[in-house]
C-alpha cells in the first residue's frame, strides 16, 4: 500500500510539473494579446505645418488615453517633418504609420515641373491644370515611368524613418469615375455612365504603353468603357505601383498599408482599384456609409465582402468609418457592427471630442 501511495505521489508530481509551464505559457499568451490587441483601433491625423509640437502631443496623448492603438500621420510625404512628429506619437505608446497621398499629389513641387507626368481625361483635360471635381485633384499617371519612380522615391524616403510601422498609401487609384451617390448633389452631377471628363488616363504615356501591349489606340475606340483590356490595363498599372511600394517598404523592415474603396468589386467599378490583387499587409477600406446613403448594415456587408475577397491572402482588413456627424451612441453601435463583421480593426476618420468616451468604453 505504501509503495502504491509513493508511486501515486511521484506520478502526480510529474503531471503537475509538466502542466505548470503550459499554464504559464497560456497566461503569457493572454498578456501578449492584451499588449497587442487582436482588434486594432486606428485614427488618421493630418499633421499640418501650422500645428506645433505641443498640438501634436496633446492630440496623441488624447488618442492613446482613449483607446486608439495606431495613428496614421500625414506630413504630405515630407520625411524630415515626419521624423520630428513620429517620435511624439511613439512617446505616447501609439503605433505610427506614415500616411501619404500617392497618385493624387496636390502641390507636389517636383511633379509640377513635369506637366507630362499627369493623368489626362478622355475629353483631353490634364490634371496638371484642369482638375476634376476639386482643385486638389492633381493625379499623376502610373504609366509614366518617371512619375511612378517619383512616387516610389517618396515611399522610400519615409520607409527609412525609424520607429514607423508602415507606409500608408492613400489615393492609390484613378480619379473617381463614379462619385458615391450621396456626393452627387454637391457637384450637381448625374453619372449613369462613364463620362469623358471623369474617365482617365488618356495621357500620352498611358496611351502609348497600352498600344505597345495590345496593338490598338484606345483614343480611337468607339466605346472605351467596354474595352476589357483597357480596363484591366489600368488596374494593372495601379497594382504595379503598389507592388513596387510593398517591396520598398519591406526592404526597410516596414509594412505597407492602404486606404481603399469599400470592397474590391466596388473599388474596381468606381476608381479602377482592385485591391484584393495587391501585395499589401493591411487594407483600411473607407466604408463611409453616409457617403452612399447607407446604414450600418451596409458597413457590415461591405466589411464582410472585403474579408471574403481576401481569403487565402495574408492581408488584414480594418474597416474605415467616417464619424464626424455621428453621435457618441452611433459611434458605439458602428464599432460594434465592425467587430461583428470579423474585421481585424476599425479606423476612425475625424474624431470629435464627444466621441472619445464612447471609443474608450467600446474596448472593454
């Protein structure tokens, strides 16, 4: 009997000794999850030249104290300015992403020296001096080799900055072929077809490159909108810019992220952007439901559609919300809707003071 008890205690001790490390590992794993939440909260931030270091510090502290994990900082792709602003966010424990305008480069002093770098509409208007919709729409052609290299040079300049997590591409597309339905009245437009003034890129660089690849001059096509090769050509031109940026970012140990239209099929239709085909680590689709006269059920649908289109890829989706007109309660409901969709996070644009408490509470 004594022998049996001795054996029993030895076996029990062995089992306990073997299981304790696993319990410890489980605890450590949960602690890591708390430090790096599986559902991430992002916010875009424009670091305008008129803002002081103290302005930045106050805002970054407020973001960090109210549940924001990552901040996307726009310094107009000015690497020197980003080098000064990024550490202020890092000091508050925020993850920093370098937000840059990509194909749309308003006021780019280098690009403006080269009128031939810009996209041209089917009606023959160049974005260099005749811009669609708004004055800050100055779109570079992804088909012009020097314009493309200029964009990659900007990507590299900010990818080198110590401490940032990613280069974040915005306006990585063509100008809007179709505006969101909720914005049409603002411009007094009806867009039931691809209108010549909003159908790009008929620049010399793009037309000649397409002709070399497919043996036809798209300017002579009776209905360019139904030429599938022409459409695919433009999708591929944007993809090439993205894929090149991905390689540059990763060369410097950074990720590539992008702000995109709601889901790939819709982005394809509206702005020649098929982001489920890109080399990119994270996408932040701007599912701004009020731009489309839609409710939060559409936010869930669009998020889930994007997630489905990304199946089998390593790209994570974080739903972008436009919230300035939302109440605190509406922000709470919107964030919960995004969580229900299965997205990896939520990105909030234009946070107001009355939103912070709701954002912080939603993390509990």
